[in-house]
C-alpha cells in the first residue's frame, strides 16, 4: 500500500482525531505514522477493526519500536487492546518496508522487521 493509498483511506474515514494539538485538525496524512509503507495495510486493518468495535478514532501515536508496530490510543474499551496486540504481533512477521513476510532481526545494533532483501540492503548501508 502506498502513502497515497493510505492518505485516501484516512480521508475516506474522515481522518483520525488527535489527542494533542487538536487545533491542527484531523489526521489525513500517512506521514503521521512514523513507520514505513510496508505496515500501512496492518494499520488500515487495525483501524477498521477498532472502528467496528466503536472506537472514537482518537489516537496518540503510531510508531515503530524494537522492530514492532506500536499503536497508542486515548481510551481503551472492551476488545481494543486485543485488536492492537494482534496487529503488533503481526508486525513482527511483516517487512516494514514492503509488507512481505519478514523477520525481526538486529542489524547494526537496531532491531527491525525486514524481509531478506531489505535486510541485506539495510546491512549494506
């Protein structure tokens, strides 16, 4: 999924609401997520599942940490943490760059989840 496709998705759901800097308006740009495009499909599916559970779309942060996806929201109702945890676990098997099957690995003292091709590229940087 490209950045443009993720942007279109965010617009289609009316954006996400910020838990801080609310005066900036809704989040309609995938650059808010400090992850590579390979995880955009995981984030999209996670958001759709939370919305189906009644989530208010208030979000604090989405980032990579220790090679895994982190998705922080303001309030947690029943089922929210289970959905978030599911996608965090999936991120450890998904290349953060391309979305193909990946492995969590340590490259140059940095934990990341990459396919063999992107791991080789990162190791050669």
